[in-house]
C-alpha cells in the first residue's frame, strides 16, 4: 500500500469478500489508491456502486427494490430534501443558514412600532413544517414592520438569499434585503415587490429602484407560498440572477448599493413589509435560506 493510505481503508481493502458476496478492492490510478465496493447481483452480474468522474460514490442505495422490483437509489441533494431540509427550490450553492421557524424565531430581531404592527410565530400557515413567521404592518404612526438577522460569516464569492412568502391580502410593498459587511464597506442588495403595479425591482448603487420583472405570477392567496431567490457576486459587486416562482431573470452587470461601514464583517438579511395607511397588511415568510459558492 502507498504511504498515506488511510488505515481504515487499508483494513477494508484487506478484508476481501464479505459474507454478503461484496468485497472492498483497492485500485491504483496515477499513484493514488481508492476503494471500490463491488459485488454480484442475483443474476451473477458484477456490479460496482455508482461513482462520479472523480471516483466518489454519487448515490445512496435506500432500498433493495420497490413494489415494481426496481432498485431505488438517491443522490445527496434529494436525500437532504426528503429528510426535511428546507432546501427545496433552487439547490445551487452551499447552504450556510436556513430557518423554517419550527423552533421559534429567536434567531431574528423584529421591529414593529406602528399601530397594530407585530411579528409573531404562526401555526396556521406554512410552506413546510407547522409554522411560519407572520409580519403585520402598522396602520398608523409607522406603516412598516421588519425582521432581520446576521451571521458572522466571511462574505466572499457569490451569495444567495431565498425566501418563501404568502400574502394574506393587499399589501403596500415587500422588501427582501441582503447586507454584506466586509470590514470597510457595507453593501446592500435588495429586491422590492410592489403589489399595486405587480413589479419586481432591484436597488442599484446610487438608486433609484429599477424594474427587472413583471410579477403578475405572484399569487395573493394566503394558502399559497411564492418563492423568491436572488444571487449577488461580492467580487464584482453586482447582482447575478433573480428567481421568482418559475421565472428567472439575468441581473448580471447591475451593481448593488455601496457605502462606508467599518463596524463588522458579516452577512445580514432583512425582510420588510410596508403596509397601507389605515390597514394592517400581513405577509408570512418561511424557509429562509442563505447560500455561498453559488455558480
């Protein structure tokens, strides 16, 4: 065996054939040693567990056969979804944070100062699990309500923010904000949904809000959750793309907002509902996901 070959793998390679007819074998590829699991099928055919181009196992066998006698296998991403993860809409990127509010909303800070405004856990509505977070805008004094959270994560590369939201009735507008603090600057990427005009806009550096997509596909039904995700590139300081339900919009080349801030180095998220005067407009949010290493 080559130097550096893991002891556990060395031991498995020396085991040879197992009681089930499978065996671990060591193979050499340009001086590197790997382990493969091979065995005989009931039809005496030699089979190797599925590998990707780098020689890594790319699927988990989850059952010998289904009711139609078909072998079932499942990949890592699909397995994560079936185990209850909120990673269900756009699986690109590496997840560094997600919250489906099944354990409360203690990771968030709410601001609700207007008449009748509030932020509360809602057990009557959700995209997944049994809860969502309800945000109620103010009817007077202040019309806005927001929730925000931050993570002490080095903000590098391409970052994505995904959220599911439902609209109880008419609202003024909604904001979905992603804040990047790199120790010297604060960058703000924001998407706005305007209920009255049914538009999606982004906020570029220096403003003003710029239309990017028609949002007539957003369903104002409290039982229906719309899903929105946008991605930014911290290297070029630009937006990358926007996904909203079944629509994808190319945002490349659009810069996001930039200003001085030397207080921290982290990633922040904020959701914001602007109510209409004399109304307590309400939205629910669920399955919030922040990703790094987006393509």
